[in-house]
């Protein structure tokens, strides 16, 4: 398990130290759904199964909704 810093829209984007192997595992621990959420590790958008490393910065953000234009 990696020791990472996590921020999420659901808790006011307050940094939180957590341990986990993947963003999906962190989301389960935070009790948040990944539907309509984009996941970023450091500066890259990743999928929920991305393997995390010590010191990663993980953020869960609401996906942007685009209009039909």
C-alpha cells in the first residue's frame, strides 16, 4: 500500500493522508462513487485501477459536463 495525499470534492477539497493501492480502493474507503468523477494522480488523469506509489497526490473531481454544442 502506498501512502498518498488525497483531496476530494466531497469533503471540501481538504488534503487527507491515506494509504491505498489504487484510486478505487481510496474511493471505497472515502465512501464516494466514481460515477461522474475524474481521477488525477499528480498531474495526470488516470483510471480507477492505477497503481499508486508513496508520495502520490490523488484528487477526485467532478467531471465537467459539456453541452451538446
